[in-house]
C-alpha cells in the first residue's frame, strides 16, 4: 500500500496547547468564579484560558518559530481537559464557542500556521446527549445501542448508575478504564460509526488541518480507522492524522490508518541520553509508561536507539512523526531531568534537529516544571520574571535553524560517532549535509567526525545564544575534530 503523508508536516514545528491554561483573553465572560491563574492546578478547577487568548499570543508563537498548533480537546465538556465530550459539534463556551475557533483558524492560517485538534472518539462524557437520553429512559431509549449496556439494563430489569459509589460499582455500562464519567461508544452500531465519521469531516470542512486521535487502539472495530482516513482525506487530502499510541507500532502506519504516532519512544531516548546524570527517578516512577521506558543512556546506546526508531517505519512516516519530550499526560521534561536546564537545552536541540515534526509542550521553552497530571498542566505564567528568557531564545534559535536548513528538518539521520556521553549525528537531505554533535556529559570531550568517503566541505556553525566557552571544530585531513565543552552541542551546516 502506498504511504502518503502530508508534505507540510515535514517542515512544521508544532506547539501543544492545553487551552484552559494558556491565556485568558478577557473576551469570554466567566459564568462564575474561576481558579486563580497562579494557583497550583487541580483536577477539577477551571482557570479560564480561551481560544481568543491563543489568538492574542500568535505573534509570540511565530517569533518562537512555531508553524503548527496542536490543541488538546476544545469541544463542550464539563472537565477542564475536555476529554469528557458533551457535544462534538460545539466548541466549549468557556473557550469562546465556535466563533472563537473561527477566529483562531483565520488568524493562524493568515500567518501560515496549521491547527490540529484532538478527537476523543472511543468514549464520550456522561453529559453527551445520547447517553443522557439513556440515563433518563433506560432500555426504552432509542439511543440504547450507542453504548455497551449490560444485559440486565437492556432487559429493563435495572437502570444505569452514572455516579456510582463504593468499592463495588454497578454502572450498567462499559466505561473507559472503568471510569463512570467516560461511557464507551459502540462502534458496532453503524449509526454511531457514521456520527463520528461525520464529526471528523465536519471540522475539516470548518478549516482545521488534521486530527490527533485519542486512545485509537481502544476502538475494537478494525475497519473504523481506515474508514476515518478515507473520509477525512476525501474532504482534505493533506489532513494530518496522528494517533496516541505510546509504543512503537509500525502496523498502525502502513498507509491505511494514521500518518504518524505521538513519538514517545524517541522522547524517552532523548531524555535518557540528555539527562542520564540528573534524571529524577521518583518522578519517572510516578508515571505508568515512563517507569519502564526512561533510563540513562550512554552515547552509543542513544545512537543505536535513534537508528532503531528511524528504521522501524517507512521514511515517509519518519518524516512526519510527532516528536515530543512531554505532554499533558506526563511529567514535564524539566522535572523529569531533575531541574537540569542544561540537559533540557540539549534535549530540545535533539528534538528540533531530528527527522519528524517537533512538538513543544506549552511552556517547555521557558522552563515550566510540573509532576504528573494535574501538575504538568500549570497555567502559563503571566509574569515575565517567571519565564526563562534565555532558554526561550535558545529554542527560537534552534527553530530558526531548522526552518533555514533543509538538512535539519528533512531527509535522513545517521549516527557517525559516539563516546560514553557524546554523540555525532549526520543529517542529509536534498544534497545538503549537517552535523549535530551533543556532549551530554559533565566533562569536555573531543570527538572525531569521519568523512565517510565524501570529504567535508566548508562547515558553518549555527549560532546559538550560550554563555561560556564555545564548541569548536577543525579539519584534520578529510575528517573533522569536534571539541565540545560539558553539556554543550554544536550544529554545523555544510556549504
């Protein structure tokens, strides 16, 4: 099967936003008291960020180098994260409603930015109208087959309990992770299937550029996602479809379902290499996936892992994988790295120079911290003094370099040298070459970059705003010698 992935994603720098926590515009009236913006986030509190607030920040994001946005769910819901959908055809009024999404799409597209939304289709919230109808009418509801109801409920012998208490819960319906708030939709019902396919089509017609699909493996019908792809691509041939699967899963990326996955395995390798000497094991152990995937990596082990991840998929897939260091579902990168900002710089440098689409989790570029959720969902600071401006400048310089050099955003990567705490990566695309050398150790290191049979041409270092002694390079015969200070990197572009 031909693998057709969107060309625009190859050149994109994504920025993930949790809308309730990014920016208040002042244009959406609060219906009542909100949680203080600066207060630690809670599981149920709303801080009042809205989509107009994102519009107000687009200039700042463009200056950072962002060219695409990924928003966690925005549809009507009674949860601050909005993974409990009540209405798939209405943007939450607390976010400004459909008019606010229209304003965001128009403003983003005017800047050449793409917008990808989060689709939560395996389950709804218990406020979803069809489920509410079943709650009110039980087995008599014409919506009863939209969900997985227990036999005694279907037989009319008992009703549903959507708010169960006690250790032994008898909800009367299947729920995602046994959470009563999340009734699972029944995709064996063709009406449900068509309804969700229509949701996918509707918002693409409205103007979004793609979908990030939540827990796609939990939809048991193997024909649904191929149908979703066909229907979405019929509306928008360059729609980006990315699935939330935490492990390597090439079977999902063979051309019939998704373009890419959220590339948590690459993020784990980057964090393990960049922060091998500073990883906070207690933070890592608090996360159900991180505890088995993040561990310290030496340079050669990191190089080998990069090689594996780049060859497990078709090159057209590698080029559009969503490369992330963290998300709303995991502790913040800086917190995982034990607060080591130098390690975070190196991690973000690797994220922004490897094949695939880098996705910056909001606030990582200014050094936001946070443990597992809800702490990783803190509000973006309004006080400029709370932001690490130097780190932001560093990330912006990396994004500019990526946009300017095709070899840093497209093509292949080949590890060509490694030491215990350093690695050198060769990037090649469209006849251009670049070197990315990273010393994640606490001591200076000298690394040799062999020419691999093709002598190096003149090499120009990418200017990065850093204090201290610079990294240096010199030519010895056909090879390059790279002198890297502790926890420093060097990007060289061949001219």
